[in-house]
C-alpha cells in the first residue's frame, strides 16, 4: 500500500500503536508477513503441550492449538483495523497523547471484531482519538464492542434523521418512522444497544427571547431576539420562527427521541447520508404547526 508516512497524524498513530503493542508496528499499511499455516499451528501446539504441566495428551494439544488460533485471529483483526485507520488520517492533530488506559480498552475490545463493516467504525474511532484524545469515551468503546452489523445498519439509518448528532424530531408525535424504514422495534434495538435513551415522551426546546423593539444591529447578532433559531436539518441550516409570538422569553418545544452520549460520540465519527424525504416531511409539519421555516 502506497501511503504518505510523514504526516503528523500518521507519525502519532504509529507512535501510539508501538507504545502499546510493540516495536514491530513500524509501518501500518505495509505487508505484515504470512500468517502461520495449519501445520505450523499444530506443530506449535504439540511443542507447547510437550512442556506443559497438564501433560501432552491430544486433549491438551487441542487446548494449545485453540489458544494459538485465537491469538492469530485477534492479531489479524487488529492489523486490519489499524490498516483501515489510515483512510481516516486528519490534517489537524493534537499534541496530547492518547491515554494508556484508553488504548488498553480499545485493543482489548477491538481484537475480537472480525466483521469488516464494524472494523471500519473501529478504525475511524482510533484515528479520531489519535487526532483528538478524549473525543471517544471508554463507555462508548464498551457499547461499540457489542454492536452487531444489523444494529449498525439501523443506527446508520437513524443518523440520517438526526439534528446536532443527537435529536430525532417526531412527526405528528408518532413513536415510529415507518415511512422512512425505521419502525418502533428498530428503536427498541437501539435502546438495548445503548445508543438511544429510554422514553417515548421526551422533548427538546429551543429558547428565544423575542424583543421586537431591539435595534437592528443587536438583533442581527442575537437572532433569538427576533424569535429565530437556527436548526440544521440535513445538510442545510434553516431559520425557524413561530408565527405568533409575544414579547419576552419563550420556547419552541418538539417531541423527540434522543441519542445517548455514546450514540452521539459514535455519530460524530460516522459518514452520514441524510434522509431528505424525512426532513422535507418534518419541515412541512413545522409549517402546519405555525412555524416559519426558511
């Protein structure tokens, strides 16, 4: 693999890996050498059994063979994730080192991840943490370690309807999004996975302080004084204002589902394909409910 080895992110990534896993990690992205053959594994297991205090029976040989094979698979998983992490190198990298405790947690969890799609998520997380230590919590690593491919697919769908990496506003206060290929059972799956908060009656409020008599130069700096809030829906920021306002503080409250902190952290590492159909329907409903949306 032909890669640039002299960027700050790449050098920090290599240093972080070598510090924890050893000096053999000198060039992530290069060939790692051939994996042992089945005969070599069997030979190593037989040799280990010969010096084992448990004896050298076939039963003991199978124990050693299974242990060797398990570590080979784990090493393969780690190598694949680190190779994939190259694709997510960033230009701006903090000089702050990655916590040893975080690296220990990461590799202990990542070593058993063999699904190539889930490995991509782990690779992105590692690259992000190297670039900006503290961006991914240990709790999020625990959540990710149990994430199945099906859960990841559902999560990717729900991310296409999120606002600020956290809120999924309801349409007509309904507890499912069946028109957008997300049903209530899917929401339960995300809750069980630790990605979505419990509760069907959650809401989120945007605060405004309508002051129609404020000078224009102040209102321009503080749009809340005009009763306007900026809401990013999809890839566009909309200005939302209620048609009927009284002077003073008020709130625009919407029924919503909310991602957990771990769900939000993961959302920020993933490439999101926004659901235009959902946001079109949401904006249509806001306008019916008496909001100007521009």
